């Protein structure tokens, strides 16, 4: 949070780099959530909120180093403050053991298989529940993306609200590079290919399972794969890069081309398991993440393989060093790249406009009130036209009584046996 200075009359905050460019109303939501938008708007309207001594509007954007003056009051005593559940020593030790690297903006974890990213029905142990271990007193870190419960590897955690917004833009804009390693059954006939199969939730599974759906309901999904090494025709080691972020995308795509990920019985069935001593756990690992960092230098992190994956690699005769080379970054087609950029921009714009009072709302409300004859707009509209002498203006033309009727244009007759063209938008 910004540096705070409390006086008897007002509160002063110095805007930190993490809040650079954020809207004033969003700053209040981050740091003083107990003060509602209506109060912030009233304070701004009456000049009680000042930025560097000047009046401010809720839509104004803040800059690092500016001093924000906030009047006293606005607190809601009845608002319940979320109390953090104390973690056990074992939970704190587990959280610390997952850390690959951390700095002021991010904490990068190597999530073990079998640990969920977030809680759900019947899920009580998850990464999200361990994040208090990294900030017992400060702002709580936030998840910005997810991994399946049985998928291991790189998981990025944002340390502050500002860095969370920064990293979320990179994931939604698809500029973050995610590289996965997987063992699959069999060997694809094309060793370096692109899978383009739309996905949708499978009916009757409650959204817990996905399927290929090439109808209009399927969402576009693209995965690039490359065979790194093979163990005869039995299995191979592949590198996967999701170019979109659909649920279970990699698992569904590999099963759809007839080469399910080893251990993924959910999508591969019995064919997803190898005989012998190869582990029955899922062999899908988020190996590497390359993403922009708020400080400028890109963040490039590699996660070590879990024990069962490393053991299977050794038994199949694969050498990790063969997958060390960074593959060429795949490029989206120009048309799709424009769509992605536009979608990310629209999403960010909608986020920034949340809670904002639109300037046209009052005008629309005035017109509606005038039409319904309510409120201050109950007075009849002004009559226009020349006046005769003093007093109320009188309309020019026929005397009051029956209103002038507009003459309807003559309709062309339709030939017998034909139908009128449907109105636009109707069938």
C-alpha cells in the first residue's frame, strides 16, 4: 500500500510505483475498500479529495510520487474485515518449499502434482490457501493463472494488486510464453505440428470435462507440439505450447489426435497408461514461463521435474538436456493477432469502467422522468414559436383543440400472391 501519513484532520498517501496509472476510484477500492464509490464521488465533487493540492475526479489516473489527500471519515464500522486463518508449520513449510524465485512483484512456485490451485467442493488443501505464508502482514498475494490439480510446474503468483493487473494483461494478451513437457503414448506421424480443434464443456459433466466441439458452440483452441525424443513406438517426449488458454486444452488435444498424455485416464482412458514400472500419475509439467516483468527485464523461470516424471524419463532413456533449447516463438496469424489485441483491450476497458458513473446516465434519466411525468422533470416542455405580446407563448397555426395529425405517406400496393419482406433483424 502507499506510504501513509495521518493527521488530526486528513489522511495523506504517497502513490507508489505499483499504483502508477491506476484510476483514483480503483485506488480506493484497492487500499480503502470500506469507502464506497458514492462517498468517493461526493468527496471529489466537493473538493475534499486532493492530488498534489489540486481537485481530483474519480476517473483521474494517479502517478508515482503524487500525494493523495483523503478527508477523515467514510469508514464503515459494520464492515467485516476478513480475518486470515493461521497456517500450520507444515503448511508454511510446504509453501516455502515450492518457491523458485520471488521479488517485489512476483512469487514463482513449482507446484507439485496432486495439489489444487484453488479450492472447490471437497477441496481444502490448495495453493490459494497457502498464500498468506508469503505476506502475513501486507497485502495478500494473488493468483493470476492456474494449473490443473494433477499438472505440476511453474505457477506465477502476483505479490501486489498492481503486479496482478500487469501480469493478467500479459496472460490475456497471450504475450506470455508457456512451455510444457509431457510424455505421450505412441508417436505422432508429424513430429512438429499445430493442433487446431475448438473445445467446449462436455454436457452432463458439470463443466468438469471438456470435449472437441467443431460446431458454432466450440471455442477456438490452438496447441503447438514438438517431439523431442522417442522410445521406439511405445511413447515419446513432447514439448507443448498452448497458444490459447482453454480448460484442459493440452490434455484434450493430445487425446484427440490419438496420443493421450501418460497417466491421463480422464481423457485417454486405458490407453493412457504404459505397462511396466512407469508411474500411473499424469506426466504433464509446466516446464518454463517467459513473461514481461513490471521492472522491465523479462522473467524467465524453469521448474524442475517432479519425482515420478523424472523417474519415467530415466526409464525410457530420455535426457533432460535434449529439451533445453528454447523453441522459436510461434506467431499468431495477423487477423487473429488483431482479434486477440482488441479483445484484451476491450476487457481492460470494461474493468476500468466498473463502478464509474457514466455522464449520459443523468441525461437519459431526465428524459425518462420527463416522459413519465415524475420528479423535477414533471413540468411540461417549453413551447417554441413566436409570441404575441407579453405572457405565455402561444403556438402559431390552428387554435388549440384537436392536435394536428401527420399525414401518412401512401403505401404501394403489393401484387397478389407475394409476401412483404421481413423487417431487418426478424425472420
